[in-house]
C-alpha cells in the first residue's frame, strides 16, 4: 500500500444520505433546495399538497409551512397518510406538519391554522415564502390574490386539482425563467465541429492519419474516428470543389467511402474505429447551427438591453450572442465522446477540444467583463458560471412564465394568443384539453356554490347529488368549450363537434362522480409530478412543465398544455 | 349518466365506513366508463377487502406501494424483501428512520404502515422470492412489483406464467410492475399468458454495453475505465484472498485510490470517490418524486383491477405499458406492447429464435455476448446443441468436462443452422436459438 496516495476523506453523512439525488442535481441544486421555503395553502380532502411536501421533505428542502384551518375528521384517516387516529379533532395543519417533519430532521416545518381569508389580510403574510402551492377547492378571490403576489414578487406558484381519477396542475413561473443546466440527453450533446475544424484539430487529424496506407495494423486500428472522418473530409473536398458532403445522398456516399477504407484482412474482418466513424457520419456531419429557440434568446429584450440589474444569465447570454454574431457558431462545449483509441491519443484529442473550449470561454468572459463595466454592475459574475454556460450554450432554455386561469363566477374564460392552438388541439380524439376544460368548469361550480348558506367552505360538484351537479358542470364545460372555439375564430364541424361534446361530458361525469374526493393513488401520483416540477423550479435545472399538466388516471396518460 | 350514491351504502360520518367516505364515492357510484354490468356498492367493497395482495420489494417503490395499497382500502397485504436498510435509502424510503438502519426493510415497512393505517394487515417476509414456491404465490389475487433487479422480475414473471392452468381461472395472477431510474420510469400490467410478459418486453431495457477487457487492461481513456480496472483486474491481482464488499468503505477507498493512481499514469482526469462508488455498485440515481409517480400508477391499476371502478391497463388488446419521462417537462407514452410469439417464457410453442453468429468466434465469446443481448441478458448460461452438451456451469464434474469447448470455435462445435438450448440458473425457462453462420 506504500505506493498509494494518503487516505481520502470519504463522503460526509449528508452526502451519504442524499447520494442518490446528488447524482442528479449536484451540490448547487441541493443548496438551492435547502434555502427554499414552501407554502402550502391546503383545502378539501387535503392529500395532494401533503404528498407533494413529502417528496420535498425527503430530499431536504429547507423549510415548509402548511396553512390549513380544517380539523381532522374520520374521512382524513382513510386518505391521508400523515395523520393518525389520536389526531381526530385536532388541526390538520399541525399534525400533518409534525408527521412530515419526522421524515427528515434537517427540514424545518411550521403551520398556520387561521382561516386563509383572514390570514391573508395581515401585512406581509406571504413574504417569507419562495414558492407557493395552492390546492383546489379554493375561492377565486383568494387564488387571484396569491397569483398576483407571486407575479409581483417573481416567485413560482402552483395550482393543483386532484379529484377522483383525474388531476391537474398549472405553474405560474416568473415572466423570464431561464435555465442553463437543462441536463440534455448525453446523445444529443456531442458537438464535434467536424465541418468547422480549427487549426489544432486539423493538425491533430493530419498527425494521426499520416502515412495511412503503410501504417502498421495495430496503429491503423487505433486511429480515433474523429481523425478518420476529418481525413476523408479533406479527401472528399479535393474532389468536390472544396465542398463537404451537402445532403443525405452525399453523406451516404461519403459513408461508403469511409466504410471501404477499413482494413478487413485481419481476424476480426474489420476495424472497430472505422465502424465508429461510419456510425458517426450522419449525425456528426451537420453544420453546428444553434437551435432556433437558442437564437431567439439572443434577440429577447432582456438579452439585448443588459442593465445594472440584469441577472447574470442575461449578461452571459448577451456575451455569447456577440460571440455567435462574430463567428456564426456557439462556443465549443469541449467534451469528446469515448472512442476506440490509444490512451495518449485520446487524451491529446480531448485536450485539443478542451483548449479550444477554454479559448472560447476566455473570449466570452472578456465580453462579460466589458458588459459589467459599461452597465456598472456591482458583483462580478463567477467565471465558473460563464464556463458552465458556454459548455451548455446549445441547450439553454427560456421559459416565459404566465398566469394560469383563475375562474371567476360568471366571467368568460379568456385564452388570448393560445386560443387558436388549443382550440385545434381540442378536437384531437386523444386530447386531454377537454379534461382541462372539465376542471375549469369544476372551478366555476366551486366559485358559485357554498357548503351552507353562510358562505362557509366552498362546495364541490357531486358532494351530495352527483347527477344534478354533473348536468350543471357539463353545461358550464360546454360553454367554456364554445367560448374557446369562438375566441379562436374557428368552427368545429360535425361529427367532430358532437364527438368533442361526448368526450367533455364523459370527463365531467367521471370528475363529478368523485364528489370532490381525492383517491390516494391519484393524489400520490400528482404529488410526485408537482414535487418534481418544484425541484426544477427551485434548482433551475432540467426543463419544467410550461405551464399546465393534466393526468387521466382512467387511461393512465398525461398531457402538457400551454394555456 | 352518473348515478347518485346507492341507498344501502352507509354514508353517515359515524359508521364503520366513515373513514372511507372519499373512496366510497367511487366504489358507490357508476361512472361513464364502468361496465354496464358493474354494480357499485357493498359487493365491490367486500371484494376489495378480501383481496390478498403480494408486494415484491420494500424499497423506494415498495414503501410507496404499501402506503398506497393500504389507503386504497386493501386489507390483506404481504411483502417480500431480502434487504436491510442503508443510510442512502433515507432520501426516499419514507417508512424508515435513521434508527432503523441495518434492520430488515420488509419488517420495518410492514409495521409502520400497520400502525398508520388502522385495520390493514401486512405480513412481511425477509428473504428471496426464490425461497417461495407456486403454492405460496397461488394465494394472492395479484402481485405488485417494485424491484430494481431485472433478474428478480424475470423470475417472478416466468413463475407466474408457468402457474397458469387453462382450466382454473384462479391460477392467473395479474402482475403489475414498476421501475424507475432518475427522472424516468415505467408502470406495466401483465396478465400472464394473455398479454405481453416481462420477457417479451426485455428489449425495452437493454443492458449497458460492457467496456472490452482489453480497453481496461491496456488503453483506458475514461475515469470509469480506471475504476473498472481497479474493480475487475487490480483487486483480483492484489487482494484475491479478500472478498470484495462494495458496502465496505475501506474496500471502496482502496479501489478509488488504485483507480486514481492509474488515471494519473494515463493523464485521465475525473476519478472521484463518488464516481468509484457509482461504477462499482452500479448505482442508479433515485428520487422520491419518480418513485411516487410510478408506484401510484401501479397501485391505481391494482385498485381498478380489484374493483372494476374503471378500465385498467392490460386488458387484452388495449394499452398495457406506461412509459414516464420527467426531466424535460412531463411526458408519458401509454401503449400496447405486443406479445411475442417466440417469447421463451410465454410464446405458444417456444420456437427457437434465429441468430446470426460469426463461425470463427469461440463458444466463450458467444456466451459472453448473451449477457449483452437485450432479449437474453443471461449471466451464467449453460448450453447444449441437438447432439451434445457444449458447456455446463454445474455440476462441477460436467463443468470441467465441457470447459475445453469454451475456447473452440463455433464451427468446430456446430453445424450451420443447428439449434441450441440455453438455460440459466436464474430463470425457470430455456432459451432456444437457431444459429446460422455469417458470411
């Protein structure tokens, strides 16, 4: 053991506990989770919000608060896992909070039992929270107030339904929600620039393919495929007026040339590195053009006009936009996929890419520093952030958060610029837009019905008389669908229109059948989805739902709709 | 049209069903998709309470499944798991606390859910599914799996297919299976012999291609290559007398340091302790949210099957598989996976599958390749041809006798187009291939 380096520091207790998630969102994601404070405004059977919190307490969010004025009843014990018999008659917020806290001693939890109406009138009542979760049923004026607060203070708000076999959630993110760390699929990330090689890369390829024909078998079988492709590209250009393969036909032709260049006079009857080269032709010989969504980001007002208060995202995006304008490409990401090669050759190739990536980062960083000076920004942006941005520049994402529908009694629901696309989606036989409409109709019913005449808790359809309520809600849903079609300025022809009505009617009936009840399975599944989206919103990693998701537990299908 | 609650169902807040008020809205009312012959109410509740369910696995999915089934109104649940609780389970396996580390998962989980949900009986078994026989599996109405091992899934699948007796409808046990990896997962329902089985779907979960030994030994390029070298080669060379325990921090530290040193020799950056652990233990990232989604989907199907309150996945000729992806927005793909007529487990006549082979490759190479073939994934295969025994893993005498065949070329052992039968101790089935020579 003498030749080994000194013993290492093993993982900390926290790293051990969170090992399986740190492999996904890393230490920075974990830090973001730990500094968040989530508010749940709970109501109805009250399960989906608690199940959501469960999935956030376990991975270690910093803080949560449950607002719920309900008292624990027998019915709660049949559907909520975070209540016990001895809690009957106590406050649901208090006991669910305590049992959730048991899951993770690192998490702080608190509760508010004051009715939401009066609690919200207190000044700054919403101030401590970094994210709000509201569950249906909720009075529209309350939901509108929460939504307005979230909009004004730029924090995310989620609105959730879990009713019988169906569920829905909408997310209202800030108007500009940019993500750098989108975790793209590793297969989509390799950007080798074979059509725009720089001098060092060309030099590498020349070196490795020197005297190709007389090369010893073992050397020939270990040429990195990138060098093989670059060599044949040069050869091709000689015969094609300096042009690289332009279209599918030429690329397949090129592929045949590469394939034929492999030596077959060996026991294996071929060469692995040439197989790799052949397999890479179609996906690697594309001009390194950024996706249109990325180019759009460079043109957004926030990116064009960087100011003193701009977030670091926009400063870096602006700098990369300049880089793109100058060179017509994004900075080189710098990673190289594994390939058949000798260790030293591979490391050398890796370094060719890394040096180029480093050079690009330095150039972007210079622009960033210049922008910081001219905009008179205070704290310099961390170089590491610039580096990470450059590495993933092709996969950055901008989500434009927008408010969700708050259904007010007897007000027509507006779809705005989304009307046309959603109205079109409405008529697809598998569309879950009719289910979303059923939920809107559910909300309108809630907005206009009370449990008792005294204006107490809102009443959900089907609580007592499923048949009558189903008729009412169906009527509301049909009107919402008709209004949508009208706003879109289209017309749905028969038999599509009747079919749409049948599907909407079925969704409403199944929804009303539940009488506002939560099924634990659907609440748990939806709590899984919502917690996942909350993790994305807090860590600013991965790509969140934009902006509404519905789940059909009868057919086990989801659909994401931008409303 | 939806019907009002039927009169004979107790709806008062004091009665014995007060706790199940919400559930009873669904159990007591027809919906637009319920069968015309379906009668809501008492009989459905009784069959739900009588159904005996088996849950395989009490880990990330298992904890969720037990909670969900108990709160779906099931009363008699059994659970099998051979594992004990590790500290790295605590970020998602919410029935366990720090003080439970080291105890059996099945026992702790069963006790916890019984305490929380009054009236449910959960019977744990701490051991392997292979310890139990058909008699045992026969007692259950259905089986819900939350496993992380393909082998265990294939074993229970083959066992349940083998149990089906055409003359006894009670012998058909629906198998509901969930699986997760990071932000992805799937839930599927199998009606053994009637719909596509786990073996039919094996190619949906292709194994990762192994790195060739010569890369590890001579030309490492990635930090993972250095770790695999330490794991597969260096340990055997230097610490042969010690059995590698991937849960022992000293062992992981040794492998890490070995790998690090090798990486330095080759100028390969990136070897870390965490990566060493990940590669050596084949760690799959796991989070509470994905487990919640997949487990709840499985239990939703179990509930629908037991109560007929809505159509379920797996009805023959309909969707039986839900694929879930959550890293880029939320995406599900729900479809019908088709039964394979040449499936070695549930295919009608266990036809042999055609397979092209290189006649110059050795028997050893061929057998190694089987581990990576998506539809086979066999780790300890034994093989015989129509004429003779080619290689047997056991008994020892037969192994010794057939071992010389491993280095022989296929064209020395077989005729072109000959059928071979392959078996593996992990599976109660045989795999048949018809081998044709390439070129």
